[in-house]
């Protein structure tokens, strides 16, 4: 390419010299002009090819740059996407850690609650065992008292005196007709006094027992009179038992119910006799 440029330049110089010469023939002039034109055409072709090559190179470079720009944009978008995914994953991980810590805290609380409940259940179980032990001991005492009282009542008709276990103790029920000399009076009969003396000896065997005497009547009379009568009868029974027992005075209580606590309706003499009764309640402590 450099040699072609040189030829073109030499031709132009030759033309310039000939034109500047004082003696130039027309033939030589025409020849020089033709050579100059050929050189110029050659130069134009070379220039055009050079421009074409430059344009191709420029377009190729632009295409490469565009491709690189597209690749760079794609990489940047991917990086942005990865950064977003990373942020999402980090937040998800943080949320998971927080949830785990919350569940851990709840589990700790539940464990403590379970331990507390276990302790409570253990204490409750011990209390129940202790209560069962106490109940068992009291049950045996009640059974022993009932057995001893029944021996004391041996030989007496059940319609006159009987005993049964009830609640925390034993109830001895004695007919008023058997226990007192008269229906309205408070004096204890001879056989009634003998029975109360024997019962007092039984009560003395258990110094922790408490005695509550309750007297009931039929409906023969006014309510006020019967209440007063039953109360006085109860006091008389307590005095008789206390005289033969070593239990303290605080171990006894007495009350009269009059006609207000019948076992059966007062519609016959037999029913009225059944309602006229004295209950001696022996409470085991």
C-alpha cells in the first residue's frame, strides 16, 4: 500500500515538473495526465478500501462493544437478582432464627410449667397418700368403735338400741321409751343408766372422740314444749355419761330437735315410738 502511494506522488511530481518546464510537448503532456489520473484512481481505490476496512473494523468494534454491553447489563442484572435473593435469604434466615428462639423460649416455659405441674402432682400424690393413710386409720378406729359398741348393746333388742357407722364416726340410737322413766320427764331409767355407763366406758377407750347427744320426739304436744323437753333430756344424758367417763367436758354437746327430725311420719303409734329416740353421735378425731 505504501508503494502505491509513492508511485502516485511521483507521478504528480512529474506532471508538475513538466507543466512548469518551458518546453512541453502535447504528447508528453497527455501521457503525464493519463498517468496522473491512473495514479489518482489507484489512490482513490486504496483510500476507499482503507475507509471500507476502517468502517468494517469500526462496525465490528461497535458490535463487540454492544455485545459486551449486553453481557455487562446481563451480569449486572444477575448480580442485582443475586443481591435481592441474598437479602431475601438473609431475612428468611433471620425470621427462622427469631421463630426458633421464640419456640425455644416457649419450650423452656412449657418445660418449667411441666416441672412445676410434676412437683404439684407429686405433692398432691403425697397429700392423697397421707389422706388415705389418715382415712384408713380413722376407718379402722370407727370399725373398732362400732364393734365395741355392738358388744355393749348385745342382749338388747334392736328396736330399743342399735348402732351404725356414719360419716366420721358411729351413731348409737336408743329408744326414748327405753332410756327415760317417763315420756315427758328427763330422769334416766335404771336400764337406760346401765347402758349409758357401759357406753361411757367405751368412749373412755378413745380419748380423742367427741360425743354429741341429739334427742327427738313425736308430735304429741306443742312444738315449743317438745323442743324444751328434748333439750332437757339431752342434757340429762350428757350428765349421766360424763359422770362415768374421763373425757373432758368440752368433748360433749347436747341438742333437742323436738318433733322436727322424724324418721317416719307420725301417723301411727309404732311410727311415733320410732320417732321418739336419742341419737348419741360418736365423732372420731
